[in-house]
């Protein structure tokens, strides 16, 4: 699944969300379009997964900064 998200992010960045087709994502990931649908039911679901992944990474980075800080939270 990480390959799908990486490919989708690249395609969305190159073509934009509206112009990107699931075929584009599949080709970029080196898989069939059907494989994507084993994990995601739509292009919107792929986008939401990317957003959650990005938000999660940001939250984790902030948590690490707070943890490493000597000042009170």
C-alpha cells in the first residue's frame, strides 16, 4: 500500500487531483488498477489516506519536539 500512496502523491503533484486517473496511479506504482481497488474504493479514498498520512507525520514530529523540549508544555 505505501507504493500506491507514493505513486498517487506523485501523480497528484504532476497532474492535479482532477486530472489524475487511477490508471495513472497504477502505472506509476507498477501495479494493475484492480490492485488499487483492493485497498481503496475510490480516488477520493486514496487522497484521504494521503491526507491522514501527512497529518499523522506532522503530529508525530510535533510530539517529538515537545518531548525533546525542556520547557513545560
